[in-house]
C-alpha cells in the first residue's frame, strides 16, 4: 500500500509586485494555515517517509511549516525544481520515481497541476484544491511506478476552511 499526500501551498502574498512568481512569500493567512494543516496531519498520526516540494518560496514555506508540526526533519525535505508549475505528466513522473521502500509521501506543489493530478489519480472531481488543501490518496500496490489514472482512492480531502473534528 502506498499513501500520497498532495498538498497545495498556502495562501501567498501579492504585496510585492516586483517579486517574481517564484519568490512570492506566504501572506498572514498562509502563515496561519500551514501550521494548522500540519497539526491536523499530526492529529491523524501522519508522518511520511519522504517529502518532496516545489522550491518556490510559498511552497517551501508551506512545506517547512507543515513538516515542523509533524516533526519531519527539515534536512530530509527534497526540493525539486521540476515540481514548480508542474502538470499531471511531470507530477506522475515524480511519483513514479519515488523509492519503493517509502510507503508514504508528501508532494507540495501548485495549482492547477496539483488538483488535476489528484483528479487523475482518483477519478474524483475535486474541482479545486484550495490553498493549503490536502488530498490523501491510497494506492493498493507495492511500487510507486504503478501510479496512474484512477490507480488510487481518495481517503480524505482537507483544507483550512473545512471544519476539523480530528
């Protein structure tokens, strides 16, 4: 069994128009939501074997905040430039390349790719993974290389504005 957590970066700031898209930081809401979603994962007992993230500042900040809450070591996070603004094919190649000794993984990325990828893997119509949203997908196989269209099942879909019962 493989479990993939697709995480969209938290809300970013548009207060600095001279910054490139890659360099936009989180805004106040994003800085509040990222640790909250990490706490929700901690309550669920989630600690992945591997974490991959877009290196864009807003994704990096989201990833670091979430991982801090679940005590995943910052030094073990893999920042992969291919994930930045990636579509379904690139995200699929990334997942297919995960080491098979990892049974669970975080993938922190951006829309529209992250939503399209969740829909591709599950066949579910999520429409939009909101900022700092998480789609947890289980796939019933032993090798990440078998990931593909509708190969997974949506276990939960959580986001900051959704009430959390624990």
